């Protein structure tokens, strides 16, 4: 046996296992089935594999997934896929977003980022959201999120430096913002576009 192959084989054994596990699906197969099957072929420990598969399934809305590895098999029961009932925001501003779509990490993050973008458009560019709790009822998920708008950011005094031939008032006529206006992402884009 080639020495390099022997070293790789020993490293794979030290990592937990040297052969791929066969995946057995109990009930409905999840959408990320192929990804899980590829993961089961990797030379990682069984406990790491089980934890990774549970994390993948939870991220796709399968909160009741059961996963275990034994006797060369990875047994996966994904269970029901949950749907978002509501996202309840509380804190500086309270409101509810009704979702109704299948829960997955990407769409959840996109919804939260959409809320943050709207606040940023109003001048709250330091706003933040923290997940407080997830509650399940049947196949529905209700998420409670803590919203912190942060301070309203406004444009202060504009200082023009380095002007030798032009008066600051002349340059100021071309600046789309005035002191006291909220510093929104839209306003920042206006300023950036002037200097491209």
C-alpha cells in the first residue's frame, strides 16, 4: 500500500470512520436530502455527522427531526416541516409580520433583513434584531424578536475643506442633503453617486 494512502486511511479512521454511511429515510424526505447523503459519505465522526444533519434539518424547518447513526446506517426521520405563523417584533417599535411560508433559515433572515432595511431607510442605520424565542404549535412557528431601532442618525454640519477657488456656499448648492436631514441609505447613495 502506498504510504500516502495509508496515512490518509489512518487519518480517516482517527476522524471517526473510513467508510460512508448508508442513509435510511423514515417518512418524508427533506428538500436537502442530497446534501445530507453527500455529508454521510464524508470521513467525519458519527456524532459530528448526526449534529450536522440535525442542524441542516432545523435550518430548513424540520424542528422535530430525529437522527442517529448505528451499524453503518444513518437513520433520518425529518418529521413535518413547520410554517411561519407570525414574526412578532417588540421593543422600540412593535409590529407583527404574518408570513405563512415554510420556515427556513434563509427566508427568515431575509424577512428580518427587510425590516432592518426599512428602518435604515427611515434613518435608523444602527437598528438591530435579536431572537427572543421560537414557539411551535402543530406545524406552525411563532417567533418573538426584540427590535432595537437605535438612534436616529441625522446629517450634522457639512465642512468643505481644501477649497481655494470656490466658496463653500457654491459647492453646497450641489450637495443633495442639508444639515438636520436623516442619514438614510437612500441619501447615502445620492452622495456616493455624486463622486463616481
